[in-house]
């Protein structure tokens, strides 16, 4: 690759006068190929800062579109981008920041079928995902191909960051050998996230990428940084390779990519709902018909009180966390329809009720979001 142009020398002048970067380091950044999985909360600051730093080729993997609820934290997108593909929105913003950067778009959901082919073309992978199947997939493909995995995750007011899959360091499986039970850890859509939090964690990830490219400083390989935004505290955990790790240990048992949705116990979105499950669910439109007909049933809302204040459809409120100790308040013989925001927490509530002798229990599909889409658009989404 040719030397830096006069325009690039001006653009990167504050880097060039750093002895740790200089002309050699900036050229290394220009030659580098980095893959960012996701252009959401974490991917936004990662993409912005790697672009500004002059990373020559940045690959983006995403298949989502911009929603108004993204804008509280996904700062690479704007109000005018609502409804656009995130790849196009992010790509345009990155090219506006630095037209010298080559942005490569991969409009796919990363999977066991395509991950090896995509990742092999990059030097470093940055994990900006928000689900466990993809995190294990990213980890495994990075280990198998020998690519550093710059990891970050966020939830509510807390985040963490590390560098996995380096030659001597541990991998994600060394820290988390098994995924949590499905539904135990709520998504950001269910549990919420401070909008500023992914900025902090994403900038940490971008910093680690630049250090890896430059070969300078002490990276987070072998360390996990834990950040508590509410109390503005950082903690650090030392990590080591697990001798029995199934993919990076000396006696590995994983030699190729697996079915990560099955491994994590999470059904794929494209999978149809089993016929037997239809008796356990009810569409919001059908719930509205029952209400209009003054049908004798209990509509139960298992969200939190602060969510109920945002919007409600007149249901009785018993938060999911309080439900086990408040079962006596409900008639075990009554017909119950349970809802939450999107249907996840209410599904767990339905399971709990059935385990305690409630036989006439159904989950309202899509929760309050489904109600807003199908029944009453005046009910705000959040």
C-alpha cells in the first residue's frame, strides 16, 4: 500500500506526532482489516472511532433496520435514518467521517454457514452483538481461524470488555463454558440499558483494536474489565486459559462450528411455533375480542411498575419477580391471559403458573408491543 497522501497526513496529524503511532503505525492502521459484528449500541462507537482512526477496511455485519428506539444509544444513526438499513446508515456516516476508509457491507445474520467465509478475510473481529448464540459463534470462529476477538457486552448500567482468542490468552468459553438458561438474562429490549453505556464499552473495544494493530500497550487479553456506570466504578478480573476448554484447550473437542441456537437453547426466529404451543398463546386481537365481549377472565400484566406507568391496557399488575409469593392472590381455576412488553417474561410467568396448578393460562403473543401493532396504535411502544 502506498504512503499516506498529503490529505491523510493532515487528517491523522495528531496520531503521527505520537511516537507510539507515527508514520509506521498509521500505515499499519491503513493496511488493517477489521470486522465489526453489529452496527447497534456497541457497533456505533466502534465504527465511528475506527473510521476516524484510519483503519483501512472495516467490514460491517448487520441485517436490521433503524428504529426510533435505537437512537437513544446507537449514535451512528440519526432520525432521518429511521426505516433505513443499518448497514446503509452506518456506512454513509462512516464515509462522511473518513472517505479514505473502505466499508464492506455484509447484509446477513452471522451463522455457522457463513461465518468462516466472512471472518477469514479480516485481521481482527469486534463483537458488538447482544445475544449468546452469536457470541459463542464469534468466539469459536475466531479461535478456529486464529483471529483476535475484541469482546464487549452491556446491560442496564453495567458493561464488560476483554480480548479473547489471542495466541496465548483465553477465549470466551474459558470465561463462560456454558450459556445461561434461556430467558434468564433479559435482553436490553426487556431490561433496558443506559444510552451512554455502550459508548463507554464500545470505545474500550475500539481502543483495543487500535492497540492490537499497532502492537502497543497492554491489551485486555487475559483481563476482563467490569464497568458500573451507576457508581462510576471499574473493576478488573484476571482470566486464564481453561485447561479443559473444548475449543482452545490442549484436548479440544470442538473442531468445527456447531448449531449455536441449539447449544444455547434458543429457537431460531425463522422456526415455526409448534402446533401444541398455539393452545398456550393468544393473539392480542383475540384478547381484545374477549374484553369487548366482557368474557370472564383475568388479564395479568407481569411488567415492572415503572413500565406500567409508561403504558397499560388495564390489566392487573403483578411483576414477574413478585409472582411466586403472590400466587394466592389469583384463582387457580380462573382463565388467565398474561402479558408483558414483548412476550418473554409473560411466557416465564405462564410456565410458573402452570407448575403451580393453574391450568387455564395463555400468553399474549407480542405483549404490549403486539397490542400497539394490532389493536391500538395509541398505546406507545418503548
